[in-house]
C-alpha cells in the first residue's frame, strides 16, 4: 500500500532522529534496529543501517583521536565535490585520506527534512557571506548562501536536481576547447550516476546509479497550476525538467527532487557515508583551514584549526581544494596564491603569482519575491518548491536565463514565488581581512547591464489564489491582485 505523503515524511523524520543518534553513539546497534523497525523500516534495511552506522562511528572516533602527520590525500570541504572525491578515493583505493569540514554534522532535522531547507539560510550551517553593496540593486548587499556542513550545498539547498541546459555545456566546451565539457559528454556521466524514478527516457536519463532522483510526489495542487499558467502564455509543459526540456528553448515542469522516503538525500549520503567505516578515511568536522603550505610552486600540506588547537599535516600526493566558489579562492589567496597586486594590498606575501584566482565569480541571484495567499489553507509537501519553468527574459537572447519557481511557506496560507537569473557577467572576490576565520572575503559584481522590469526592483503585492476545482490536474487558479 502506498503511504500518503505526510506519513512518509513522518516516517522519514523518525528515521532521521534514530540515524543521528546511532552515528553519534547515543544508541547501540540492537536498540537502533528495534526502533527503526518500529518506525517502519524493514528488517534488512534496519540491519544495514545499524551495521554501517555503528562501524562508521567507531572508526571515525578512533581516527580523530589518532591523527597522522601525513596523508596521501587531503581533501578540503565535504560538499558536493569533496564528498565525492574523498569517498571514492577511500573506497576504491588504499590511499590514506583526510577530509576536513569546517561545519558540523548533516544529521539534523533542518537538513534531513526537505521542507525545512529555508531554515538553513543564515544559520550556523551557512557561511553567511554577503556581496558588496551594488548600485544595480539599489545599493543593497545580496546574501550569498553557502553550506557550512557535511554535504555542503547539497545539505542546505532546495533538493532540486537541475542538471543544466545543453547550451551552457556546449558554450563551456567552446570556450575551453575541451569537448569533455560538451553536453554529449556530460550527459553520459549524468546517465551513469542517476537512479531516475520518473518516466523512463533511455536517451537522457539514467537508472541504477547512486543518485536517487524522483519527480515531486503528490505535489501541492498549486504546483500543476503553475504549469497550466505557464502554458497559457506559451511556455510548454514537460514531464521531466531534465529531459527534452533542457535541450530546447525551455518549458515548465514538476521539479526533479533529491528526496527518498521523505528524507533529503545529499551527496555525502551517496558517496561518503558508506566509506566512513573504512580505516583509510578520516572525516574531521569543525576543522577550518588556515593556510596551505607552499614550497616553491607546490602545495605540500596545510594548517587547520579544530577545537581551538592548530594542526599541521602534510600531503604525500595531493591537496584537493573543494571548499566552494568563495572559500577555495579565499584559501588560495590567504596562502599567497593569486594576483600579486591584489595580495600586496592586503599584506599577503605572494608565493605563486596566479592572476586568475578570485576572478570570474558567477552565481544565480534572486530577483523577485512575490507572496501569494491561498483562499483556503493547503499543507506543504516535499521540498515546498515543487514546480519550475526555464525561459528567456528577453526573446533576443540565445538561451534561457530565468528560472522561476513556486515555493510553499511553512505557513499553510502563504506561497512565495521567486526567480533566479543565470548570469554571464563576471564578478571577483578579494582576500579582505587576513584572519582566515573571519568573513575574510570581499565579493563584488559589475553592474547588471540588462534592463529588468521595474516591478523586479521593488516589492510585489500579495496576491490571492482561489481554488476552483482541485481534482488532480484539473486545478484552476484565479489570481486577483490586491492593493495593500
């Protein structure tokens, strides 16, 4: 029998709590199995979780208390890149791997419950970076959320699996002269790693890979209503946001989500946790890198801080920086690797002149935030952002640039709509203060050259949504603009 969405979410919450207790040594394996089966897990699933979690807790506790002076590989950051690199190195080789994560555990309800992702923004699980004020956004300083937790951004984002448009990959391949960046090339990788649960598409989607991906299950009725509204203005609806839609001019679709049995699935779950029971992998949380050790033009190790103590370790083979688009250049620049003119302004001695470090920063920015109010309360579901569309903001553009989505507030009566903008304008980051543990980076962006509608620069009025018929896809939404 198929469980209702709320039953699945409640079951996921109970298993989240139990698994966190297991990994932190608060419950034993036998007690965990009993409680997990009572929460709805099968005997085999509970047994595997208990075995892996118990072994990992014991191994990591021992490794953390017996740090070595040198490791074959040191990986900085356990996010979407670092979790994959460290997990695969440890599982597929006998190399000694040290994985340093400045944040804490991802075994928290705010992370594992997909509907609570907004609560991570500006919390202790977010680095809290803010862009320099810019005239192009009326002097405001936009926030730049970035995960500071095991799993990085894959632990704090909205769980949407958005692979990217064909035009973007082919553009990167053209710019770099490397066909490895082309859409055809990366499509093979996507198909290999995906375990797609939606409508089969052997040409574009993968099955049996590590990454569980599913269309939003039993979405809030307003999600399919968004697709209908998009179709009414010429934006076609698709069954899969990462299928044919990402090879053409765009469209609207129910979101692909990284949710399994009501729980968020991050990259650490897919690649890292199964390797934590191996003695050749050490994961340290609360470990913030202070500087790299540079000898000539080679990085031979690094210094990091944990629990108010400073440690220095050497790398026998390689140091892998996967600390994110902001912290990776920050670490490089504070270690003297970057543009010498920029470094000298901040009193940093140049070790390796590398002008590109800190340049070409790109991201997507929130440009609107309209708040809609239901006439009748509707409960949230999944990640509270279950529908989206990709479209051009200007018909003269060569590719789509806007990605609006419909989110559901924690309040049952509110539903904000927002839009992210894909940018080609390039910004820069600078070393800022020279205390590595401070918010030691300054991020600026050139003026936005494209003209946006005036409504995007101000506030948006609350609008009311009235339900007419709510039977599956036969849901109609009537929008009534109201004065404040």
